[in-house]
C-alpha cells in the first residue's frame, strides 16, 4: 500500500472521530458549528480520480451522519464539495503540469493558493449544509450569519491543522 494512501485512510478515521466526539458538541450560540472533517477532502491528492473523490467524500460525510444522526446532510454537502473541487483547483490556478508529488496544501502550493481553495470549498460545503438544515428561505438572514461564522471558524481550524500537520518540503 502506498504510504500516501495509508495517511489518507488514517486521516479519514481520525477526522470522523474528532468530528463526532468533540466538534459536534461545539455550538456557540447556535452559530458556530465547525466541520473539520472537510479537511480530508481538501487534502486528497490531485491525482485522485473523480469517482474515487466522490465516493470518499460521500463515505466521510456518511460516517459523520451516522454518528451525528443528521440523516444525510453531511454526505450531501461533502459530495457537493467534492464535485466542485476540480473546478476550484483549476480556477485557483493549480499548475497544469504539476509534479506527481505535489499535494493541495500550504507546503506545496503556498498559503494564498490554499486559503482561496479552502475558503471557496468550505463556503460551498457550509452553504449546502445550512440550506438543507433549514430547508426554507424564510430564515435567509440567519442562514447567512451561520454560513459566514461557521465557514470562517472551520477555515481557521483547517489552516491551523494544516500548519500543525503539514509535511516539510525537502
């Protein structure tokens, strides 16, 4: 087994455990609901085929749903995020002929690239999650506030996690 895929599998299970055991219980005033499990989708290698990206994203979302009793909300938002990921990578300016060992992280792509890439995908994920959770546009103001605050908090956690656990370039 490739060492990279072993790390991704370990990250998959660790992020689900962290999400359901700790972060699902963080709810500050009903506005901040961090979803650090999206870090798994963000860090998947560029070379992951589209079908595997969608299945992996569905599985991590389903794993969070099973333990959170959220009836498919996280699975749907994760699949939407994975669906947008190739487009965001192209728009964020990933090199067309990147080396096979580059990863979508700060160490390889730089802070500015990772920030824009992560922010767009996290915002899209949280938008779908908030809309499916509320399921009505009557609370548009509340949805917008929750979207901005939760997305910002999740983005800060992702950036912090990336700096804590990123591999150093040689």
